[in-house]
C-alpha cells in the first residue's frame, strides 16, 4: 500500500542535493498547483503537459536564433545539426499531445471551468514562434541565394546540385511540415476532448484553427515543387500517355 500523504509531501518538498540545486527542482515543482488543490487528479497532467510544451517552445525559439547566426556566418553544418534538434523537438511536442488523450472528456470539463477565457492562442511560446520564420527566411535568402545570385528554382531544379543551399532549405521544409503536423494533431485532440463543432473559451468556433493548419511558413519552398511538376510535365501536356500501352481509365494513379 502506498502512503499517499507521505508521497505527496515528498513530491512537494524535494530533497535538494547538488543535482536538485543546479536544476532548480524545488522551483520547478512549485510551478504546478499544490496537489491538495487539484480539481481532479488529471489536472496535474494537464498543467505539466502544457508547461513542458512551453519549455520546448522556449528551446526552439532560442535555437532558431542560433541558427540565424550560423546562417549569417556560413556555418552550414551547425545550421543542419541545430535544425535537426528543432525538428526532433517538434516531433516530441506532437507526441506529447497524445498524453492528454488519456484524460476523459468528463475530467476535462471540470478543468475547463477553471480556465477563464484563456486559450492556447495566448501561449507566449507559440506566439513567439509564429514571428520567427519570416526573418529566418530573409536570412536564408541573403546567405544562400542572393549572395550567389541564385533562386529557389535554381537550387531545386535548373541548377540542382544537392548542395548546402538545398540541404538547409529542406531542413526548413521539415520544420514547416512538423509545425503543421503539431497543429493537425492538436485539432484531433480538441475533437477528442471537447468535440467537433464546439466553441473555444473565447466563443470562437474551433474550426477557425483549420486555417492555421493550412498556413505555410516558407511558401516559396512548397511552390517550387508545383512549378517543377508543371515545368517537367509540360513535355507531355496535362495528361500523360500510358507507358504500358494499357488504358489508364478507371485506375487514377495520377502520380
Ligand atoms: C485537452 C487539451 C486541449 C484542448 C481541449 C485545447 C483546446 C484548444 C482550443 C479550443 C483552441 C482554440 C482557441 C481559440 O480559438 O481561442 C486551442 C488553441 C491552441 N492550443 Fe490548445 N487545447 C488543448 C491542449 C493544448 C496543448 C497541450 C497545447 C500545447 C502547446 C495547446 C496549444 C494550443 C495552441 C498553440 C493554440 C493556438 C493554435 C493556433 O493558432 O493554430 N493546446 N486549443
């Protein structure tokens, strides 16, 4: 049998040796509501998941500014390592959303009553992240395209060399994709906890989030693919003849 009172006391008054002091574990564990005040046991998970996500967004914002500096200095290997880190964090952020799927819609409703009209849209980390891609794109253009008199089409297609400019661009595409995957999973989480067609605590329909999910940070890097398909496809027109001689009618592969 577990001695609940004793365990709760030990959780809230950690033994502070050097490890705890360096990591400020006491202050970290004070960032959640006192255990005795939780409206439901699930509230602890709800707070911790949101707080951990804020920490990851802090690390992403910090790392993107480092990346900006390394792009300016032409240090591409560092840029790629750090983008790898950022993209791994984005995957963690998306994975962690699923923890909240272990919370029942009933338990969430009691937590929701305590949120005022607060919403994830007010997340300081998320708001900061939304402002970073544009200046980062300007840096990429200056450091990898303008300086060499190149365009995105040149890097991807007409002058394609699978070089540094291409690798950094693909790391940025990966970030863009991971960010949108986070948004898509978050919408699924909303459907699971408060339902489709419901309103946010600000009274807005949650479907408004769909527009954000379709947003692209680096549209030029997506558009170039469609332009390539059009340019390469121009040799056969809109629809290509079968290469097997068989009729493609009804198969609709459309690769
Ligand atoms: C049960 C869990 C959750 C529910 C029911 C929920 C619900 C919502 C709702 C209804 C909105 C729209 C707000 C509005 O229009 O004002 C929203 C936005 C948002 N939430 Fe959550 N959320 C949950 C978990 C999370 C978690 C764990 C995070 C972690 C970062 C998060 C981050 C955000 C962000 C960043 C937005 C703004 C999204 C955008 O503009 O694309 N949410 N959430």
